[in-house]
């Protein structure tokens, strides 16, 4: 009787896992505009929050900061669960902010501030950017399991554009943009080798722990995302290991060369390598296990080969961070010049993205090809420009929200906690059959818990 019950329980779990895998599979993606629209909703919410903070900042009430940080995170959730309504509300809110805040006058007032304030403006703009990208990513990894989440925003099957496709790349970008490699090549200094090695080993340990935990509880996994035994922590570890090898004064050229050579390899011989990487897992023939290296590469092909693209994203982000953040640590140059340069760079990256996506090969997160790399760089740069410009226009603001800072400075902790909570929610309930009200309630509690834990960690 016990054996029959165990077999029945295992059968139900396998059926449930298969249903959840099917629920998140077969996606062709969205468009550049749809993915950008979600960030616009959060940006409009940030404009409203900036107006609110100007009213209550004199009270120095930390609870207000926490509440406004939650508003930003909730705006991202609304953009995913109710995209059309969220965009309409965001458009009205943004127009209202423009009409009532006298932005042009604040810009003129801000231009008279000492040059050293430029540094805080840039740093705080990047801090807000890191908060926004982190909260969008952790929101999407659980929201995707609910029926309210638009399927087109989930990870694409082969080629395509989606919110969840850009999420992993954005996490890598945000790490590279503020990395020590961006601080004029400090990652190559001997004094930091132990710290880098420790970070690499920690990520490997997290990857192994995640693999062991998901295997032990029979948690559903989609093999076509990263491979059979690979996960995003292993990708982060590999990027962490390889990035310091980049020449100190040639980070941008190294990223460009690797991306170009890898793209050529993907297209060589009629695109044989690309087709092999993107082959459906059910159709794959793997080498025998005794040939361990070839077998491991075969069963984890997406994770290993896409790491090349993620490495290019990290190096490209480090180069951009060196150019637009750390090179201005002494407040050199006006903000107007910074903005023109940043907008020009963003425009060039978007032009390269559209050309690569339309004329060379469509963007593919699984392959980590050139279009995916340039798209990730362009997307993140536009968010940095937007939130830094907002920070600059908000002349009377002295600091960013403490809730925003706590998430920005604890990205890995937040990402890890959100993965644990996502797994717990999926084991506790069948999210695919949850009602709309249940989905909103669970996601609200989830975001409150993640943001609260990040705040307590920073306290």
C-alpha cells in the first residue's frame, strides 16, 4: 500500500511538472516595444514617487522610503499582469508629472550646483537602475508561473525577444557596469585575486546547491533554458572566472572580438553550431557518459555556449561603466555632455541591435548571439540614461530611497532569496490554476517579503 501511494504521488508530481514545463514552453516572444513599455511603466511610477518624496522628504520617515520602493516594484508587476491598463495609467501619470513639476526650471537650478554633485547624480541614477532591473527580474521569475502573465513575455523557445530573455542579461550587465573591471581594470590586480576566487567558488556552490535541491524535491525544470544540469549560477560563475582575463586597456575591443567571432561560428557551415545548440532536447543524441567532457558539453549546451554571450555582455557593461560612470569620479565635465554622449551611445547600440536582429541573426538568449548581446547593452543603457536624467532633474532630492539602495547593494542575496521563494510557492500550490485575485495576493506578499528582507539585511 505504501509503495502504491508513493508511485501514485510520484506520478502526480511528474504529471504536474510536465504540465508546468508545457505552460512556459513554446514561446515566440514579443517585440522591442513591448519589453521597453514595461520599463516605461516603472519610469512613470518613479516620476510620481519623486514628486511624492519632494513633499514628504522633510519628515525623514524611513517608512515612506520603503513604501515608495514597493510602489516601484508593484508598478513592474502591474505592467506584467495588466499591461494595457498599466501603460495607460503610466502615460497619464507621466504626462501629469511633466505638466506639474516645472522640470525645465529645475534643470536650470541644478546646473548651478558644484561639479562634485555630478558624481552623486550618476551613482544614484545607477543605483535606481539596478533596483528597477533587479525587481523586474525577480518579479518575472515567479509571475511567469501564473496564468495572468502574458506568455509572450516568457523565455523564448529558440529566437525572439521577451522580458524574461532580457532579465538574465540585465543582471549580468548591472554587475559588470559597477564591477572592479570597470574601475580602470582593477580586476587584474593581484590584491583582489582571493576575493574574486572566493566569489567564483560561492557561485559554483550556489549552482550545485540549486541543482541538488531541485533534483531532491523533483522540482520542474525546462532543459532548453540552460541544459540538463546547468543553471544561471554556473553561468555567473563562468563569467566571473573568465572576465579578469580581459586586457586592462582593451575591454571593449575584447568584448567586440569575442562576440564577432562567436557569431561567425554560429553561422558557419550553414549555421550548424547554432542549430545544434537550439536543437529540441527530445531530439538530441548525446555521446556516451564515459566520454565525460563531450557528454557534459552536449547535455548542457545552452548554458555553456550562452555563457560566451553573457561574458560579452559583462565586458561590454564594464567598458560602458568605465566610460560613463567611473571616468567621472572627479566630477569632470557637465551633465549635459554626459547626457549627449550617453544618448549617442545608446542610439548607436540600438542601431546595431536592429541591424544584427534583422540582417544577421535574430536575437537568441539560448545561443547568446551578437543580437542578444547588443540588445542587452542597448536596453540597459537606455534605462540608465532615463533614471539618471530623472535623478538630475530632481534637483532638491538629496538621496535615493533607502529601499532602492538596499536592493541595489544586495543583488545576489535578493536574486537567491527570490529563487528560494519561487520554488517554495510552486511546491505549495498549483500556480497555473490560481485565480487572478490569488495571483495578485501571492505576488504582493512575495515582493513585500523580498524587499523587506533586503531592507533588514542593509539595516
